[in-house]
């Protein structure tokens, strides 16, 4: 298939790779696009339209009945599925229903296309259900998954898909929020900690950055409390923590923030995770 792929839809390297794959008829049955939600979905929809285009020559042509229906979101052979905006909100039942549909022959196009939007929100059970059809997919089916980070998907799902990164997600600039949270943990006022962590509930990139910084702060404070040296550039927060908390407390808090980083990568429910994190850090700061 000769693919018409506008430059604006993806980075040059990704565009070149996709053009090669399509023109050599080596199209994988499952593609994962990681990056911003709007860009990844736009690319997935464009490739879905290309798949159902019935005109000769370059696909998508934009004028055949298949393209017109795809643009209108009414093509019977294109299915767009997705859960909510929070982790694990894309459930197993939805995938089971979708999986049954994959064995139905296409209505009009050469193949059926399933776009799984915000695939990072697939529950582990949903991903395992999807895995069964990815392992032995029908010949006339293509899966297009969009997500913020492919690492949020199970390794078994990633291994059976071709991954394309549309944007390099850059962590937010350090604005001192991690330092404020670290000091608020030691404060007697719980409301301050809740206020500071509120912006993290809907911003996973910032949450990751804050958790990484918190881990480093607690680690350096532990080193200072033990008579060693901090590894970060001189930071007053680490010194304050070392003066306020015991070695046992700092060690436990370092472990807690490291564990929380793992929760993020496993796509845990963010509001619940932040609530548990705050409760555990405050409990550890009050212990001993």
C-alpha cells in the first residue's frame, strides 16, 4: 500500500518508518503510538482511514466512500474504544466484547480496524484479554493503540506490537513543589500537604518528576543524618529534613516514594495513590 502520510501527523523518523512499513506491505497487526493524546489519536484515525480506503493508488484518498465515512466517524469497519481518564478505567468487559467483534468479517473494507484510545488505562485483566487476540489475530484485523507511555502496558502486549514514539515527553521544570511537599510532611497541618499534592492528581508527568525529586531529597537527608554527604547540589530542604527526622524515618520515607514511583509505572489510580502516599508519609514522619 502506498501511504499518504502528512508530515504534521508525526515526527520525521516515525513518518519514514511508517511509510516503509506500509509500502513494503509489512504492516504489523498491532501498532502502539505513545505521546500526546491528540497527536496519537489523530495518527491512529488517519491510518484507520487508510486501511478502509477503497480507491486505487495512494491511501487514504479522502474522496472514496470509505474515506468519507471514516472522516465522519461512521465507518462500520472502524471501532473506536476507550475507557475513562483514570487508571484501570478501561475494563476487561469492553475488551471481551471487542475481541468477539474481531472474528466478524469486514462489512465494506478489506480489513477491520480497532482503535484503543488511552490504552494506558487498560486494567491488567483487560490487557490479558487483549493479549489473547494479539497472539493469534485474525488476518483481516488491525489494532491501533494510543497511550501516553508504552511502558504503562504489559510487556507481553508491547512485545506483540510495534511501538512508535511521537513525542519525547519532557518532565516539567522543577518549581520547588517536591521541596514544599517534603517539608509539609513534617508539618502538623495535614491540609497543607493535601493542598500541595492536589495539582498532581491530573498530571502524571509532573507526579513522576515530583516523586523522583522526593526520593532524592529523602535519600540525601538520610545520608546527611548518617554523617555522610548529599549527592544533589546543596539543598536546604535535605538539611532541614535531616534535622527533623530520624534515620529510620528517612529510610522508610525513601522506600515509600520509590514504591510510589512503581505505582505510577503500573498505572495505579492516581487520586487513590496520592492519598495513600500522603497518609503513609505523614504516618512515617510521626513514627518513632
